[in-house]
C-alpha cells in the first residue's frame, strides 16, 4: 500500500497518446501478462536520472503530439526522448535538462520535431496504483492506468523518498536490479551538469536479427529478402508492434501453426507476409510464425522511428 499522495499532476492536454510507464512488469508471461513499460527505456532512465529518481520510476510517455500538465506543488521535471519544444506557462525552457515548474504552472511538451515519443520525468516519480509490481499502462491487456485524457490526475511521488519499481510478491526475485535501491538511487535535487547527449531519432533503423524459432517455415529466398531488402516503418505501428512496409516473405509451410509463446523483439509474419516486430505491449502468445528475434537493446530506436523511416534487418 502507498501513502496518500500530497500532490497531483493534472492533465491539461493529453495529446495523441500519453501513458504512464516505468520499467514494466517482466516475469508474468506464463500467466498471459506482457511486460509493457517505456518503449524507449534508455530515454526514460536518463530522464529519471536527471531529476534524481531511481531508473525505474514512473514517467509520462507521449506520442508525436506531446502533452501539457500542471502540478499542484513545485516540481523539478525533465522532458527528453523525442526532441520537442518545451514551455512552462508559455515560456520556452530547456529540452532534455531539469527545469523547475512552479505549483500551478503548465508544463507543455510540444509536438515531436525529431523522433516519436517524449518522456516527462518528475522528481519523486509518478505514483498511480500499481498492478503486479508496475505502474505501466499496457494497451493490449488493459492493465495499469488507462491512457490519460484532459482533466485526469496522476499522483506525484515525494522527491525526498525513493520512488522506483513497486515491491511485488510476483516472480521477480530480490536479485531484480530494479528492486535494489542504494543511497545513489534516492530521489533528490538533480546534480548540476552540462548538456546531456540524448540519442537522436534514427534516420535509418537497423535491427540485428537472430533467426528462429520458425525461420524454417520460410523459403530460402524469403530469408535472403528479410536480411537484404529495404523496408519502411508503417504508420500503423504502435506500442504492440512495429509494422513494416516492403516485400512480403514467402512461406515454405502453409499449415496452421498452433499458438506458442512469443517474446519482446519477436518478428512475427502475418498472412500478408510483412514482418511485425513485437514491442512492449505485445501478446504473450501468437499463432503466426516468428522468423527471428531482435535483441531488446536494439529496440529503443524502434520506439523513435517515425513512419516512413527506412528499416533494414541484418544478421546478428
């Protein structure tokens, strides 16, 4: 149980899609519960570090059009991830650096100029009710807080106390690094620092692929196509999966595949033959063959790849 929060974040403008995300809820796939969590995990961790939070503290993730929020207490905040204009009560402030937002002032992350998803971190983190040890919104299962709308409120954590991943009686053990909190992980004023080198949005997205487990369901020419052809990021991509536009992959086996477990980064091939890379809100099982898997560390770029970005799959 969490204590009653002393302050809230009020949503003034929710944008196209704004959700609460943290490090996710790994370890529940055997019960049909996906991982969820911030799609650009390095950006979320960096934003948290800049405001003095543990790396797994809950943040806001926006999509394309940004959002505007109003805290009812003074708070230090950072807007990072996708590049965008940032304003406090209409006054331009720094992107990617800590800024102080007075009580009642409106912090606005504008439309993305580069990339796709911005992250808003607040000293003390965000503290909506946790589900299975995480405050992340899972758009596929509906677990966690619902996508935010204008007029919604989100509890703000106390910057004087730790505010990271919620302790859980679930399968994640005490060795889970998100649960190990030392003095350096406690919330507090951000240290003075110079400009931070945030990763840029990819001009070309290159995803290293480990073939399998069902690459033998595809013809040899199809596998060559996968690893040599130019694809594009489809505008129909979302938090569930990055869809592609490009050549279809021909199957060597056409029978129905019984549903089996799928993991983050799995490249599933639906009947139209265009690969889909599963992202954090992916289903835990699927009935289409998985031709390969992209390592998690390579997926942050996929979170920031705008529709139309050139995409190449290469052999890992």
